[in-house]
C-alpha cells in the first residue's frame, strides 16, 4: 500500500535548510501577549497547532479539543466549534504545540524508507537572465524561491543564531520545531494582493530610511508532499525540556490521502468574501529578526508592504487565480478549517513565512 502525505505550513514560521540540503528545520516562533512592534502596537498572540485529517488515527489522538475548537471557530458556539473541528479532522487528530520537537517517521519499521528531502526549484521564470518577480504559471508558483528571504532584507545580513537550532532553543522565542527530512518542499500559494499576482516590497514600518532592492511575490503557504510506501505515517513530539511527549499514527482516508496543517496564527475569523483591497503591512515580520545572532535595532527592521518597489523593473500582468488553479491548491482540510487558499485569512494582512529560499 502507498499514499501521499501532504503537509501545509503557514503563519509565523521560519524555514532553515541544512547546508547539505538534507534537512529543513521549521521554526514556529513564540509570540506572547506582550510583544510590541516598533510603532508601539501589540502583536496578537499566535497559537502553534498541528492539525491532521486522515482515515483513522492511533496513539495520542483527539478530534475534540475545546481550546483548539474555540480558537479556530471563535465565532461559533462551543458545541458547533467542536463539531466543526471534528468534521475538519475526520479520523485524524489535533495538537496544540508548546516546547515541541516534531519528527516524522514511517509507520512500521518494516516499511520502505521515506523519500529523501528535495526542494522544488528551477521552475521559476527568468527574463534576461534575471528571475521573474512573480510566477506566471501554476508550475512557476511551486518554486521554493518564493519564500521571503530574510537575509536579503536584513540590514546586517542576519546570520541565524545557532541557539535556535540547538538541543534546547530559547523558550521565549521558539514555541515548536519540526526537523523535516523527507518529501518534496514547494510553494503552495503566493500571498494575495488584489486580483493579480503582485510583488511586495520591504521597508521600515515607519517609512523612514531606504527600502530594500529585494522585491518579489512571496509565499503565504509552504507545502511538502511525502510519498509513503506503507499503510501509515507517524508524527512524534518530544519536549525541549525532556518532558513527556506524544505520538500519532495516521492512516489514509478512502481517497488515499493524509493532510496535515501546521499553523502559527493569531485568532481569526475568515473573511466572508475575497478582497481586492491591498492587505495591511506585515508588522509581524519584525519578530523574525530575533532568530539572528545580532538582531538589528527594531526600528530599522524592514517589513513587507504590498506592491513592488519603485526601483524594480516591470512585471507581467497575471491573475492570482491563474497560478492557483483549484485542482492544484485545493485542500479538504483547509477548506473545512475555513483556511481555503483561494479565500484565505491573508487577504487582509501580509503575514508570510520566512527563511532561506536557496537550499
């Protein structure tokens, strides 16, 4: 038996490939209730979650977590919220993550090895030898290089602090971590800014100083497809402090799929309709600089603003829907969580993940 495991990531998350490209460290950053951005506003508390939709689950499994249900469906009654969560997960499970070290292992020791980690690259278009600022086809949209590049916009280069990769990362900064060693990593969707595919530009929150010359469309969701040769797949959670962990073994549904969403989002109520208005500036981006060894002063940190940098070249006119066909980006799990990529929470605020898009 074989099936496809799809893992989808979004929110306040940083992706850090190893030097040899064989491992991708996924950091879910910790946003407490008192984090302030450089303009004095409070950044909303983010909740790190693992949500799995599957045919069945064994181990530490639940589809009836009141806290998670009321967070994801806060506009519903508690009873409806619990029912909605169970419907989204089907036979899967959900975990709230805290001090969590996640790993993926094959369901049985006798199963064939899981495929090595690879990054989908080299499919992004070029013009005169330079990479396009936006994807113009669904295939180009999958290129991993659309992940926002912190090093490109950081005034000091922002070398990653080894502590966030160590055995016990700073608890005040890292809420959870996933060591991903298997599957194909790609861009699932581009941040939506109006009707057409549009780049973002990076400048200070107060508008002062010089903007970065780095300007491109940026990923809103990162995906990973894992071809599993077996009848199940297991997620294991260890604790940074050595505490008791958990595990869940997931079995595919009748269509041969297991879907997992790893989120780090503030409380939200999805918009009722799509938006053609530019989203708000990505204030949360200031926090990413804290994973570097010598973070720049907060007021100098560049964050994403909707629209291309004035100094950049022109780019083609391509509708957002054209590079996100339903057949390629639809997810039953996200749809039932009201996080459908074609009508997502990010149409109101720029909140892209970040990392090193050059594995």
